[in-house]
């Protein structure tokens, strides 16, 4: 509803209005194990259906297995499927209420400020983010961006953050967050109503169209104990470990945080088009550090040699959509790479640090790798997509006793499970997981139907035998 109203695509849907066909994509290097298993399950479902239903109905289940192979050009940001529409107001008195553990969609005009209200308790950590998602190709200035601030109704500022595109015409999804940390030495500790302020900054020369917004409210349960301390600084990565080598696994990045493709340690191969932004997610546990190297392949250049400044941008966001670190590189058609980078190891107590890069590495969970290719790269080469290689390693060992929460941290979006690690190892997205569940339900459903049919056949046979026996005895 709200997603359609604001020009956003719900996660899992296939956007078609902005799709750009590609050519010259490298062949896949082999199907991931998870993809093979999904294919086998789909085949089993189709076989069961064909045995029990007319051929045309059985064919309806012969769907694409969702492996995401192939490439697409720039597409719109996909919002969370459960996101609800909301309309922020210019007046704090009329600010609509937003709730914990929820997603919302809205839109924001140039240099507009919108307000939303949220009720906080006095024991939980609160993290509110706003994703601005202008359509690919939108004209923006390097200083254009978004700002968030959380404050009390009495005007006390809790926290603020701002993000810009950092390069002219580098339109892509960017996110800012605001937090309330439980700490008696900090502001905003009382329970009550607070205001989230979201502002957009746009130059007069930028496209005046409204930007779609996605809001997310996360509540971190109270921590009761466990190891919350950061690992000793001597154990942090002071130089990049050797980048993984070997055969690359084919993968297709998502359009945003909600449909980001899961990746784990190893080498991953994708393609990226000028103006496109790709999202991947990596499970990072307590005391772990992701180390990333991003390579952009060479491409044939035209007659006029040119180089694009900040052509390749790579950023890492934490589970609450706060940017931890970002690097970039120019591109002139030659093979290039974004030198390896690694955020600080994840630790609960990092939230009390002063360094912004360190303090954002504050909880375990899905971390997001966001890669953008500037649209002006199309002036360097006439091919529609360029080979992209991601070399990822995750170093560090989780503590024996991780932070102990008063509640389920995984349901709140914090922490790493074995299922998360499996998804990353197999390169799955949330859409893949949903398809797995659907196939499994169908398989068991058809198996139940088959068992019922078999039981009826047996009962029918007994009845027929009984009648024949009765007829002979009569």
C-alpha cells in the first residue's frame, strides 16, 4: 500500500520499470549447494503436484528457483514487505506515532523536515533509522543528503546523524540513524515520548522530486550480564589478512537492506551497471571483524579517455543501518580495487566510545556491504555491466559468554545464529528463505494429500473385498 504510494518496491517483488538488460556478463562459476537443494525441493514439489493434479495445475509450481543468477541494471530500492505507510508532519504537535520493531514508508521534499513520535522505555537501547532512496539516475549534488535527530519533547537532544552522497550525481540509498543509549551519564534516559526529526538537504540544481523514505525502529533488550567488554586492542586487525582466493561463487546483490544477498567468507562474483547500487549482508558475531576487498574488472574504453572520480564506493553498515566505514576509488576502464578495509571488532561496550567508527561496531548481527558504481562510468565504457569481485574474510572468535539479554536479541535483529551462517555460506537472500519454506510446506502438504489418497484406496479395497466375500457366502 504505502510502498506503492511512495514509489517503492516491496522486498521480494521483481521491479520491472527500471530494469536494464545486460550483455557480456561472465558465465556462472557453478551453482551454490543451497541452490541445488532448492532445485531438488522444487522438483519434488512439482512431481508430487503433477501426480495428483492436472498437468496445467502441476506446471504452475515449476517456478524459478530464486537463485538470482544474471544481472540487472539500476532498480529502485525494495522496502520491507511489512512496511506501513506513514505521513510525517511539519508540526511536532501532530507527529504520527511509530512503534518498536516496525518499518514505515514515507517521502520527503527538498529541504523539508518531518517529525515522528516514539515512546521509549528506560531500560532498552533504541535505534531509529531513515533510508533516503532517490531513484537511480536522479540528479543530486555531493552535499545533498539526509539528517536524523532524536530528542525529547522538552528539546533535549539525544543523538543525531547525517549522511550525504559525497559525489555529484551519485544517487543511491543512504541511511542516517539516531540512538538512545542506556547510560546514566547521557541524556534522554527517562521513559516517555520522544521525537524523531528527519531532514533532507538539497541544492537548488538538484532534482526537486520527493525522495522515498523508509523508517525502521529497533529496540535492543536490556543487557543483564555476559561479556560486554571489547577485545584487547592488540587483537584487532592492524593490517589486512590475505584476501581469500579460489573459485568465485556467483551471486546477485540486492537493491537495499531488505533484499540484500547473504554472503560469507570466500570469493563472490557479481556484475554491476553504471548508476547501480548492490547490497550484501554478512553475519558478524561478537568480537569479529569483517575484512573486505572489492575489485572492479577492466572494460573496453571509448575514443575519449576519461576517469570518473569516486566511481566505485564501498560502505559497511551495522545491523541498525548506521554507516561504519566507507572507501572509494576512481575508474578509467582499467582493473581497479577498493583496498581492503575492516571495521572495528563488534563489542557491546563500543557504544560508550567517542570514535564514531568504533562506537557503531556495537552489536552482533547482519552487517551490510553496500557497493555503488557511479553512473558516469557509462562514459568510460559502452558495456552495460562490469565484473565485480568481492573477497571477504571474517576474523576473530566470539566470547565464551556473549552479552546476555533480557529477551530474544535475535528476534530484535541483534546476534548471529547458525541459520544466519548457513544462509551466508550458501549465498541466500530472504526471498530464497521464503521460497524454501514455501516449497517445504507444499512438499509436506502434497505428501499428506498423497498419503490420504493411498489410505482411501486401501479402505476402498477392503470394502470391495468385504462385499465380494459377503456375496460368495450368501
